[in-house]
C-alpha cells in the first residue's frame, strides 16, 4: 500500500495553537514565521 504524505494548507493564527505542536518542528517554525510577519508583533529584543 502506497502512503503519500498529505499536503494541506492550514490557517496559522498569530497567537499560535496547541495543534501546531502536533506538527512538530515544522509547525513551530511556521507559527514563528507568521508571528514575526504580523504587523503588531513586538519581538523580545524591543
């Protein structure tokens, strides 16, 4: 039986989601990208 990885698009909220942790490293990286690109985001360095 051939199993191909599913390729789905997800809406990632700026505040994050516990479900992103289920996606592992890629989920966290995707959330960080969305968070950093948000217009009202203040980094910890500010």
